[in-house]
C-alpha cells in the first residue's frame, strides 16, 4: 500500500522527465536540418504539368541551368502561409531562381493561392498525386532543396525559411557551392 | 539612448526578480516579517521597471529608431502609428517582453488584491512568481534582447511588419492570449505556496479560484480572437486548423477548464486536493510548454517565431526547473494532502470527476496529436504529421460525452443526490431537444445529416436544461424575476458559461456541415446567380493608402430582387515588402456570413471570385464570449467582492490572519 502511494506521488514527475528527454533530443536534432539520401544525386525524373499553365508539361530539362532553389509548398500547409512573404521578398531582392513544387494540392487551390499571395516562382510543378514528393523524400512542407547547375541536389532545408534562416543557413550553403550574389 | 535605458531597466528588473524570488521564501521559512513584506513592494517594483522598459521599446518603434535590430526588422517609416505601437509584439523578442510585462502585472495585482492571505502564504505566492520572472527576464536578456543595436551600419528604413499582422484582430489577440497564459502562473504560485505550507485547506482553493477564472476568461477571449482573425484574414473561410501553436494555446485552456471545475469541488467540499494541485501545476506547465513549442522551433507552424536551438534549450532548462521542482514538491508533500472522500456515487463530486476525466482525455488527444511527431521521431526516427483526420473524430468523441454529462452535472447536489427524478426529467428534455432539432433541420436545411442532428440535439438539450434549472430554482419565489435574483452570481456564471458551450457547438457543427462555397467568373456590369443570390459587378477602383495600394471591386448583392448589401473585396499591395494581400469582404449576419474574396483577374476586366456562405459561423465566437461572460459573472460573486472591500486596511488584515 505504501509503495503504491509513493508510485502515484512520483508518477507525474517521471512522465515529465521522459517528456523533457524527448524535447531535449528533438532540440538537438532540429528537424529542419534533416539530411536527405538524395544529397549528391540528381533531382528525380519527373513529367508533370505546370500549375499556372496546366497545358505545359515540365520535365527535368526545364529546370534552370544554374544554381536554384526548389521549394515544396501546398495550400494545405499552414506554415507555407508564413513562409510565403519571405519567398516573395527574396525572389524580388536576390538574383536566384525559385522553382515551386506544389505538393498534393488541387490545382485550382494552388492557382488561387498564387494569385492571392503573389508568385515568387519561375514556375511551379504540379505534383497532385504526391509521387514526386515521395521520390524526393519530402515529409512535410515547406521544404527547400538547393540544386546546382547540373541538376544535382546539394542540400535540403526542412521548415520555414525566414529572414534569419535565409541569412544564417541558406546563403552560406549557397556560397559554399559556389553561388555568388552579384 | 532610449534603447539603452530600456535595456538598463530590464537588467534592474532581473536584479529585482532575484531579490523577490529568494528573500521572501527565506522570510516565510524563518517567520521574518520584514523579508515577507518585501515581496509586495518588490512585485510592484517589478511591474514598474518592466513597464518602463516596455515603454522604451515602444518609443524606439514610434521614433523609427532603425539602429535597433528588432525595430529595423519589424517596422517601417510608412507604417501607421497604431501598427508601430503594436509591432512591438509582432515577433519573438518584443512579444517576450510583453509576456514578462504581463507576468509582472499579475504579480502587482496579486500584491494589491490579496491582502486577505496570510503573510506567509502571500510571501510565498509572490516569491514563486518572482522566481518565474527571473527565468523569463534572463531569457530575454541573454538570448533575445529586443534592444540590440545594429551598429555601425544603420538601415535607412525598416523591413516592415508582416501585412498579416497589420490588422485589428492581431493587435488584440496576443495580449489577450498572454494574459491568459501568464495568468495561470498565479494559480501555479498558489499551488507551490500551498504545497510548501503542507496543508491545503479549503481557504486555499477559495483564494486560488477567482485568479484562475480571470486567467481563463482572458484565454477564452484570446483563443476566440485568434480564430476570428484566421477566419477573416487568411481568407479561406477556416476558423480552426489544429495547428501546433493553436493547440499549444488550446491545451492550457482545456486544463484550465478542468481546473476550474475541480477547484469548485476542493473549495466547497475539500475533495480532490492532490488532483487539483496537480492540475494547477499542469495548467501552467502547458502554458510554458506552449511557449517552448512556439519559441524553440521544434515544431513548424504559421505562428512559429524565428528559431534558435539555444533559445529552445534555455526554455527547456527553465521548464525543467520550474515544473520539475513543482512536481518534486508535489511528490514530497503527497502524503499530507488529505481529501474529504465523504460522497456517494450520485453526487456532484462524481460528476466533476467524470468532467475531469473527459476533459483530461480530450486534452490527451490534443497533446498526443501535437507531440506525436516529436515522439515518433525520438522513438522510431520516423517523420509523421498529424492533422484534422486525427483530431476531429477523437476530440469530438470526448466532447460529445462532455456535452452529454453537463445537463446532469450542473444540477446535481454535492455529496448525495437522487438519480431517478433527475434522469427522468433530463430525458424528457432530451426528447424535446431531439424533436426540436429534427424540426429545425427539416425546415431550414436541405439535407439531414447524422452528426449535426446529434450535436445540435445535445446543444439544445443543454440550453433547455439550463433554462429548466433556472426556472426550478426560482419556483419557490413570488415571481420568476424575484427567483432569478436570488440565484448567486457564481451559479449564474456556471449556467451562462454552459449556454456559451452549447452556442459554440451549434456554430461549429453547422458551419462545418452546411457551408456553401462557389467559384464564379464575373465581368463588369454582369449579374451572376449564386444559389438564391444575384451578384452584380458594379466597378473596379484603385486607391492609395499610407503603406499600400488597394484594388477594390464593388459588388452589389441582392436576394429575390431586393438589394441586400454592397461588398467591396480588395487586393492590397504593400509597398515596402511588395506583398500582395487579399482582403475578403464579409457581410456578417447572426445566422450566417456572406463572404466574397477576389481570386484572380481574368481577361477583359473579368475576375474570378470566391463566394462563400458560412451559416452560424459567428456563433462559434459568440459562444466563446458568452463563456467568458459566465466567468465574469462567477468572479463578480458577492463573496469575492465582500472580501476585497473589507480587507483593504492593514489593521483588519492582521485580525483576519490571526483568526
């Protein structure tokens, strides 16, 4: 009886300690900087419609022949709404191309979204079925891949890119692979 | 100069907090009355210092001091003055300062309004709050200093405030929410002080209760405001997204609601002491957890601030100290918490246990859904995301059970009640509610669906049983009015809050199941029919404002040939950031909103527009306001007022302390 009472008394503390451990590990791991197996390999081949011009079919050949950023977004992704103003700003101020990948979305919603909040992308690939997302190993949105002139994936960032991430993470990574801001 | 002053005040506040968070504890331990008295003065001092610091940051915004990094990143010369003032809490650093300021505001309030407490209790409550203040002020100073300068290269102009935040709803939402979050610190401090004392008597619950209710009122309004803002500003007609940060504010609310109920049992009957204390700790812990989730970046969300693992580690360490310490103290004193178990199976005590079990279960649903991605990553290194398909059914299940329980629970007597007459009466009312629901749906809706019938029946039943209860209570009086006047404010509070719950449920369910959404193409001067409305595209204009350019369509809406309203949805281009915003035009109505937003321009001056009809959507927030009103009625109860007015003079205080 005594032991049972002690157990009840310390149970909340034990549960809390476990939670703190989980939080601690998730801090160290920072889910946004997850590596992808695809770093160093080419963008998986795709053949998908453009969001804004559904009659145009895009393939790997249409990717920019320079260092660019591939941003995975969706209208169902609440964080994308937070990220979008930053993308608009960077697209305007920084000479680097953004390619969008509209992940698991209804094309109608995607077009509305771009009309409403502005379109920072040279074009957006419409991945309605989510196949390209699976090939890329996307597990959420927003996610951004750094791709080089040869179409090779060089790095990946998971989560919202804001001013701080842009200056402290993305820009250094871009510079590391030889991109220059002229 | 002004930012340095602000920084200086913040440093002084830290020193003051260290004094407040330590000496009164020692004073209470050694019965040193001087050290104990110090607590009130230091609490009020903390508020003054932080207010001064906060005003300095506001001045930096008003004066466009772009040498301050925080100002440069979140303001602009073109920003209207009102938004310069509110931009202070537009991001992490400033909102943290507001958080701390509000905490000190609560401290000052406790110092001023709790003269009835024993000197020891008061010193410990304030010192606990002071200890929390140490953590948060040093968090601001060492990891998130809002006064940091960008020298020597001062930007000529600022980067502007995110247009989403340039809005009335956003001005009032964060302060309200923080008032609620931080307000639970008070009941947490009461729990710590009570545990240190060892014996939690019923007076303890009586003191803690009004503070909990006030914090709960603020949080209720804060959450409702956030939901309302999302509805009209994000422009896709949604009002709740189960976003991690929404959940982070919702969890303390659920826990706080459970706490309000169990505090009632502890105060009135001396029951469930240890559970109530644990809930008090839990509620504030969940507020802290919310802060951790939002500001550490372990979860991604629309609300997430700039992330920084260092900040996350700081909050986590502090969370560990505060909550870990509280729970250790709880485990240590567990033996001393003796509850009154003198009640039978059919009593209000049992109803409150069920209420707490169900609220706790729904809390667990939200908690697991929010944190499962973290847990899964930790245990199996799997990445998962969880959305409405998980939250909606499980949460609704527990909430439906809660709804089912309220009509019984609110009418039961303490200690012992008779089940049979209650059951019979309630089931008659339930039958009336079901018939009423079916009649209303058959009359006004085009389809009969299972869930709306269930939910609306339960909600109407709840309202009927509230009315029935009021009528019964006044049946012995000469007139209905005289009878109603006799019911105490706390009872009124309970009844009104429960009616609020029913109203919110009705709003949620009807909006979810009966909304209409249409995309149409419309040319200038053209008239388009949508359901029974005809919409005429009158004209299209451009206007220039301080910091944005607006393109506005004028649409005349009529119903059956009668002019109904003129709506002017617009697109705004913000000049500094170049951001495009869509401002939906809404014709609000008690029974439904007509909601039109511009989608995109098409050829020949035509536009694609979205037309929504959202029936009963306002009831969601109306219900929340009614719940808050219920809380207000409860705290305005005579017994709290009487105490406050009587015990202002220090002489009387000492008399009461001795008694």
